[in-house]
C-alpha cells in the first residue's frame, strides 16, 4: 500500500512539475503575440492629440487659467505619447513631442520639457524637429552629447597615424 501511495505522489509531483514548466512558456508566447499586435494609432487620434496640445498652448499665450481638467489633459497627452512610442515609434510623433516639450517649457515644467525634447532628438533627429529640439535644449543650458560615429578599421589606422605625426 505504501508503494502505491508513494508512486501516486511521485506521478502527481511529476505532473505538477510539467504544468509549472509549461506555464511560463505560455505566458511568454502571449506577451510576444501582444507585442506583435501593437495597437496602431489612426490619423484621427493624432489630429485630436495635436488639437489638444494647440488648445493648451493657446490657453497659455492668452493667459487663461488652466483648469484641473486642462492639467489632467496635459499629463494624459504625455502618457499617451509615451505608450504609443513604446509600441510603434514613428516620425509622425515628432511634432507632437516637440509641441508638448515647448508647452512644458512655457509652463515651467523643465524636467518634462527635457524629457520630451530628448525623445525627439533620440528618436527623430533626422526630422526637422531634431535640430529645433536641440536648439531649445541648448537655450535652456542643457547640452546633449552627440553619439560618436563608429570608425572602420581603415579610419582607425589613419587616425592613429595622425596622432603620431
């Protein structure tokens, strides 16, 4: 009787180990499927976000008071953009980040401004907004280091030769 109970326990333990081993793999498969099926942002959503940023900027320039709803909209816009950028970084988001960065600058929110403009420089430096963002940051006294170009073997040899002459 003890042998049967021991055998049943070992079989149950083996089944639990197999189930436990396969569960993380199933979860990983689901995560990769979710990443592949990232939600696309349509033009209407982009236009809506752009209009909200423009409205908040207009409110600042006309000296209107920001309501709690306006402040909430500003925060939500940044969160939406960050979420979108994590899934599908595309150059169409460059003007939104740039405008949002300028709005944060106008409102005196330096950390958020720097974050938005750095995002433009890091992800969209080849667009027209890259140099503009760099200029705004330099006006604020923030320097962004340029990534050093990777040198090929021939260029490295020439550079070493130049140093010794």
